[in-house]
C-alpha cells in the first residue's frame, strides 16, 4: 500500500480549515495514497496542566514527563484530540479509526533521555505496522496518538514528530509535517522567505544559528533520521493554504522539502 503519513500538531489542528480534512478523505478515495494521521496536542496539554497547576518544563523541544503529567497527556491526546480528528473525518465523508501507540503495542517505546532525565518520555524502538495495514485494508484512515508502551507495560509520551517519522520509516511512506507556516523561513535581503529545499547540513547550520529552534528542532531532526531509514520524502507544508496536501502529492513546489544531501 502506498502510504502518506501526515503529522498534525495540536496548535495547528485547532486552526485547520475543514477543507483540510476533506482533502485527506479525497486523497484516500481518489489518489494512489493511503493517508495515516499522527497528531500532537501541546496546547490542550498545556491548558490542562496549567489548570491543575502542574509544572512540565521542556528540554530541546521535549516535554519532561512524570507520572502526573503522563496521565494528562494520555487524556488530552487519546481521549480528546484523537476523537475530534476522527469526527472531522467522518463529517468530511471519510472513516477515521482512532488509536494510540499503546493499542496492540503499535509503538514499542524505550526511554528517550539519559538516566530517565526526561521522565516518561520515550522514543520508538519498534512499530507494529501490521495493525496499520489491517486498519487501512478495511477502508479506514488510521489516526494515531503518539503514546508508546514498553515490554513491562509502562506508558511513554512520545514526541509526535518523532512518532510520525518512526511510523513513516516502518511503512516506507512519504512524510508530511503540517504547519501553520509555509515551511522553514529564512531571511533574504531583509525579508522572510520560504526555504523550499534544505539539506541535513543546512538544517544543522540553521539550528546552530538559532534560526531553527524549540519544537522545530525535533521536527527537522526526525525528518533527517527518517530519510536515512528508507522514507522517500519529507516535507513541511502549510495546512492553512487551500489544496496544500493535493499540491504536495502532485509533486508541486510547496513548503520545505528536506533532503540528506
């Protein structure tokens, strides 16, 4: 099956036009691509943690996660946002199937930080792609929240960009990061412009210069790692722009395409 993994952040999700979900359904019905959605949920998680007066600092774009934070993350991602996306796909005439990386041990996780410095933040060690194949084979659009589980049954919070990259690797799929900006922005002649193509070397230089920072760092580094493990193409595109997904799948010059060299 020709998969397209679409990663959608929580902040972007809240602002996406309904036509974006119609485009996903149209892709499944009328294109060679089978979409798979992986989503984050940062703003909702932040709001719930603030309401509960629970602190959760970030290190290099990754949320430090103790057991209390983990409960909130799971509630926000799997209990709320996942089902909102499934409902939107249904309203757009499609069939979404919501699940988390815990279900069926879809995402096997191991600790991401050294000596558990990030708490229950995980990275993906294995993807059970058979589950995705079976769901897609029944005509559904998989909608995946980025939680993982280890062999002892411990749940882990996984950065959604990293989870999407791991899933794309397992499916040998193109990977598309949905943003609310038209890609990586750089300054040229005093104006911001979209960098339509960026190599791994260029990206590391932009990180060192502080142009790429915060949550964009795990996004671009996940993209580079995915390209090194069989993902044929990774791009960052603006989900707010009409027909952006369609233009991407048609090979048009849109957003930032990330390459190894």
